[in-house]
């Protein structure tokens, strides 16, 4: 029977959790000597000037947020209390703070309160932390995958240091993989992983160390179950996972980052890039209606009158997705994405309405000319001259007449400036001729 290195053990990612700052892969920008985190990890009471500043760690999954908190507690010799906003409430937080306050006052022991996924706490729940942080009853280390500017209350942000963690590079992940293969806490050399396989696992992990070790462990389990040899192959890795793992949180920053990259790729006319980001959203289970709405907005804002049919196609794609759902909805979404990428681009309508709104907000409105005012009520013409002098365009064979549609204060305003692209080039030429007739009264 093949010897197992998994029975009764924690997952590989948990077994390989770093025990010191030196073992943490990546994040050198916040772990260098003298940095706030480095100082926070120093033992209290020594000449190392240990910090008591609370910090908020912001970064994607698998970048070491929990690990850093545990290492800092261990090396600083502080008590460590861990809570998750997913499963803990205000009562749990208050109890942890009360214990920490008692330990500090009775025994001089400091406590690190690690609160994972703080963004899941409401603003009112986060308020409970303020007195403890401000008074130093606890050193708060909060972790979040969402932008703290939107998910953490301002008073707590102002009392903490905000540190950003980056996804691990493929080189850093490969180093972790090889370490896990050889380490006595890991696979203990029972499996051989060459550079090609390690690179493939790193690529599939998307900068997530936990995911890399999970894939490695799944491959090793499959290999040892076969018992044929100890060489982990690409085929074995592929068999051990259902599909390429996509690092994407539909409720977190990846949600905003990927849709932003998608929109900018379509705006920039890079079809391949746009399809890549569309695929990432589809594979991650992003709401197809959200994607469709963004395509509608993009068609109006970035393509506009250069190709008016783009908006029609985007709306049709949204309706199709609503009717057929996913996964088939990916096809009309892809069709709309490709069309919008290749369409000529114009943001003239977007700029025009924004410019007009800016004038209105600035008080540059003027009076409505009498000729344009409603005369559909008794005595309108006699009382105020409403409608007097109005020229009906259809009475002219060109269906356009010389007429003042704005009063003197805004009569010279120019909002729509067409681009000489696609269908808008013709519209621009037409508008130039129409404007010359309409505003002939200025001569």
C-alpha cells in the first residue's frame, strides 16, 4: 500500500503557513526592515521600538493577510485573538475587547485582534472597534479584499495604517511550490515537480499562494493514488482540477478591476483583450445582466453617433441574455463585445450632454423665447405673447427655418461637436448646414 502524506493532516496551505516574517513570500514593500509591519512584529518592552499602531491589510485572497497577523502576534509575544466578520457579531467583538482590556490592565499583556473580512461588518458594527483602537486596548489588524475607502468607516481608517498587499508573482509562487514539495511540513520530497509543472501551477493560481498549494496538493494526491511514479505531470495537474481557477471576487475589487479593464479594452478597440476579460467574468459567475448593462452604457458613451446601430445591438444582446440566460448568454454578449470593439468611436453625445448640464448648473439658462413657449391655454398669446412669431419648420420645403431656439444669454452656446468618424461624419456635415440656416438670424 502506498504511504500517504495526507491522512489526518491539515491542508497543505495550512501546514506551510509561514512561521516568521522571513518565510513570507512577496510583499517586500511592506515587510522591509523598519516598516510599520516590521516594527509591529517586534517584542514589546525591548529596544526595538515595537509599534502599537493598528493596521488594515487590503489585498486579494492568498496574499498573506492572515499569515502576517499570526506571525506578528507570535514574534511580538502578544496574545492573538482571531475573529471573522462572516461568523462573528458585535457581541463577539465586545467580548474580545473586554478580555483584552482586562489582560492589559491586570497582567500588562497586549492583544492583537485580527478581524478577517472587515468589509462584511456594517458601519454600525465597525463603530464598536473605535474606542478599543483609540485607547490602545487592542492592536487591530483587519483584513479585507475590498477597497477600504468604500467598505471601512472613515474614523477607523484615520486611526489605522492602510497597507496594500499585491498578488504574488509567478516567480514567488514557484519558490513556494518547490518549498512545499521538499519541506517536512509539506510533501516531504515524495513528489517530484519540475519547472514546467511548477510554472503551470503558478499561472493557474493567479497570484494566490493558497490556491497554488491547493492545486499542488490535489495533483500530488492524484499521483500518489495511482502509485505508478513520483513525477507530477501537467496532465495530472489538469485532471486534478475541474477547470482553470479564476481569481475573481464578484463582490470585491476584482469585480471593479475586471469590468474596468473590459470597458477600457472595448473603448480601445482591442477585441482579444475585451474577450479575455469577458471570459474571466463569465467563468467567475459575474451577473450577466450587469455585463449587458455595461455594454449598453458603453455603446452610448463611447461609440454613440459614429455607429448608432451599436446601441441597438447592445440592447438586443441584453434582451437576449434575459431571455435565454447563461451559459448560452455568453454568445450574444461576445457578439456585442466584438461589434462594439470594432465600431468607430465617438463620445460626442456624452460630452455634449455633460457640457449642457454644466451650463445649467452654473446658472447659464436664459429665458425661453416667446415664440417657443406653450400657447395651448386660453389667453396665452394675449397675456404673455406665448407662441407669437413661431415659424413652423414643415412650412419650409427644407423642413428647417431660421429661428432663435435659445435666448441671447446662451444663443452662442456650442455643445455638440461631431467627430469625422463613421456615420457621424455625415451627421456632422448635415448639422453644419442646418445650423447655418437656423442661426442665420444672427447676421
